[in-house]
């Protein structure tokens, strides 16, 4: 094993639910993975003029934030799953999210302005996204599973463990 790598087990995903009278910091129950934390591809803007005879020319455009996919084991009694399905999907509101990797155990805290304060001593990634979809899958000889799809807005801000 390479020195410095960390396991996926122990990674947590938090979000701020401000649909009630007071904002709450909620940890997503039973996620089984997370993909799409990349910056997203930049758009390309063509700048080719009529003098060009060989290849088109481009300059870099705006970044297009990727979607984040979070498979999870569905637990109907979990407040996080209820909030996602009952309120947050329909609201379309941008929410603050934080992924805390397994290189520490400290939990984040909720600041006065409803932003998530990353824990010290744990690598984390903060982003803003809305719940684009929550899909449930039911089949025989299997547990009920779901997939949460988040549409990011803006950059991912990494906080590195020191």
C-alpha cells in the first residue's frame, strides 16, 4: 500500500437543510460511494478566423461543474433520506455540502450564516449543489437502494488535513 493513501470507509457527506424554521447540519445516512468531485470540463470558445487553413483555434471558456452521484442504502426512517425525498428534491434550492474523508474523525459544525465549517485535522471538500434527482431501486433478493444526484454550482473548495 502506498504511503499516505486513505480508505473510503469512514468518509461522510453532510448537508445544510434550511427548509425548516432553523437550519440543520445533517449527515447523509448509509452512502455507499461518491463520484463526480472533479472540477468539470471547461467549455471551449472557437476563435478561428478565415485566415486559418489548417486547424480551428480555441480559448478556454467557463468551467461546467460536474454532477455528483451518491449511491446509498435506503433507510425510510432516516431523517436525511426523508428530507431529500420529501423536501429538498422539490425545492430545487442550492444547499451547502461537505464531504469529509476518512483521514480524521472530527465532525463539521454549522456556522451562523448556515455555512458548514470544515473540521480541523480532516481532509474535506465543500461545494454548493441542488438535489437534481433521488432515485430508488427495488428488486428481489436485494435491499432497497437509492442514488442521489447533485448538480454542483461553482467550484469545489478543498480543505487539506495538515
